[in-house]
C-alpha cells in the first residue's frame, strides 16, 4: 500500500513529501536528508533571489542524487493606497522601538521576480516543481511538462482542485485547515476555505483523476495510513520536520514547536497579509486591534521583515512568525531520516495489523 501511483511517478520509495516551508526551515540538508531516506524533499524557494535559488539547488545535488522538488508562490500583485501603507508603517514603528531598530525602513521590493525564479528551475532541470497561491500560466505549465518536470499544485477546496487538474498538473496537494503556514486558497477568501484534511481529501479524490497528496496535521504513520485509506497517494508533512536537526528554523522556534500544544495555533494575516497558521504570539494578539486595513501579501510580509529578523536576533519568539500546524504535540527533534523511517515503520505495522484483522474476520 506504500507503493502508489505517485511514488512511481516521482521515483521515490515512500509516499512522504516534506512540505516546502519557505523562509528558512527547508535547508539543502533537510531536503537531501528526506530524499535520501526515500521520501521527496522540497525546497521552499519563494523568497529566494534567483542566484540564491540556484546555489541552494547545487547544494542539494551535492548531498543527494535522489529526486527533490522546488516550490514557488504564484505571484500576487495587490494595490494598496499610500495611506494604508503609511498607517501600517507608523503602527509597526512601536515594535521597532521595542526591538531597537530604525523606524520607517525603505523597502526596495516586495517579492522576487517569479519568471526569473522559474527560469532557474527550467535551466537546472529540477525533477519536481510545486506551486501555491494560484495557477501559473498555461504556457509555463506546458514548458515544465515538455521538460518532463512533474508539476504539483495546491488546493484547499474541490473547485480549486478541479481547476488545477484542468490546467494539467500531475498531482494535487489537498491542504487541510490543520496545516501550518500560508493557506493556498486562490478562488475565494481563505476564511471560507478552512476545510479539515479528513473531510477535504476524500472529496478531492472523488473529483480528481490524478494523484492527491494529503496535507495538514499529518505527523506520523497513523496519519499516513489514514490518508491512504481516504484515497490519497501520498502525504505532505511540514511541522513534523520543523524541529529536526536539519531544519533551518531558529532555535527558539524549534523550542516552541516542541513545547506547545494542539490549541496553541491560529490563522492570522498579521505577519504577511495572507492567512497563515502559526503559534500564537504577542504580535498576533496585538495586531488584532490594528484600527485599519492590513496590507495584502506580499506587501505586509515585506513591511514586517525587519521586525521578524530583529526578533530572531534577540531570541524573542513573540515577534517572530512561528508557522506550525495543529499536530504540535506529536513533533519531535529526531533527525529527518529517522522521522521518515519511524513514519514508514509505524504505517507498515498498522497495515499489517489491519490485514491480520481482516484475515481473522474471514475465519
């Protein structure tokens, strides 16, 4: 049962994909470790400049000859008034005062150039390309497929999954509401698309003719088997790898992941302007009282970058973005290879027990 259509398509041993967590956690070491262990490591590259992305790809290839993926955010170009941006800048200055950094920082750009990032992926002939926040152009998807790059899109509803399949992706990540990090919703307000993994996966499976990847709250072999029973061809696990030695997450971030519980997270727009699930912080709580409009992603993300970086330098988790899912109590600090192997071993044990129960019931 651990051999699926997707493991064969991706040329991996186990139906386990390490979530492409942008912003630092997915180091080349983590990506390679998961791929070497038989899963699919994924680099969250949305915030990487093209040459930095190329360098990270080369580092991964020095560490593994196994398939791996690179994930990008489909670009969004919101318009915000000068007044909206000015109000947020002034509000954020109080946090800059607390952290001892300059007020009113100049922001040269809000996001990296998507087409330049994509060009690196094409030139480097990456085995797997995944994306979030929408659907890239048809010409880009066709270019990827012409180069035999496996393409994976993210859906939070059945309607989004339908559009992804129509666009020609090879597989769909069904992102349940339990997932840590940014919501991949692109058809409607994400607050109306918070569907749990157990409810979302079988509904997408019933409507899609391509492999579905379950994502959200999956931390071990129990989650893997449950997802396979629901019809998924693999699982995507992020929070499970956050505290492992290979993760690039900040030390205090890892500590919070290991110490907090399932009720410690909530969905917020405070840090980035886009709904994302993370461990509750002082910054999140206080931003609920912001008297104006929070600028949309990626504008707000760029505007809070200096605050998040200063907080990290000061080991102050209350102003860092601590993206994490609802499976926190199950998180460990095991090496990535061990996490993959324990997940597989537990899944095999459960499947064996189920098979024994079925045999017994027939006697």
